[in-house]
């Protein structure tokens, strides 16, 4: 059953996203809204990853190895300036989209196996991930005109 593989993937991806949010929070401290919001999102990602532990305990270990390309790389550093912030937000947006669709896929599987606890978890964490996407999209829209048009 690949559900276990995807649960492990989701936990790792949430951890990677949380680390990436922390990197952006620390690296863009001058932008207080970015700093504080991404710090909060990092805590949410950590909580999501921790919430998956009891689920993983309930399911048997994966019988098949994870696909070779089933991994994600996070942000190790931030870029400087307004254009750098915009690019960092784009990277976060891509990572968050991956987490979001993975929660959706797992919710579909949880419904198929009638795992009510997992359905509830995917609903709660999925909503928080959607809010992260919404904020990141909004923040990029706010930054784009100034960053892309005004010469620095």
C-alpha cells in the first residue's frame, strides 16, 4: 500500500516546508509581516508533521521502497532585496502547493479506507495549508508591482 509511502513523504515535506518558512522568516526580518507570518507558518508545519506520527504508527511500514524521485528540496538560504523576497515567496508557494495537493491525495485515500481520524487530520491541516497558500499568493501580488517596475 502506497498510502504509508505518501504519509512519510508528507511528513518529510511538511518538515522541509517548515524549515523553509523559518529560513525566510529569519532572512527577511526587515519585512515584519513576512517575518512573523512565515514564523507562524513554520510552527504550523511542525505541528502538522508531528500530528502525522500517530497515523504512521497505525499503518504498517511501507512494503515497497519510496519512488526515487519522491523527495523535495527546501530553501537553504534567502535572496537579498525586494526581488529576492519575491523569488523566495515563489519558492515557498511551490513547496506549499506540493504539501497542499499531498494532503488532498491522502484525504482521498483516507476516505477510501474510511479512516475517520486521518480524514479529520487532512481536513484541519489542509485548511491551514490553504491559508498559507492564500497569504503567500496575496503577498506576492502586493510585492510584484513595486519589485518588478520600480528600478532599485
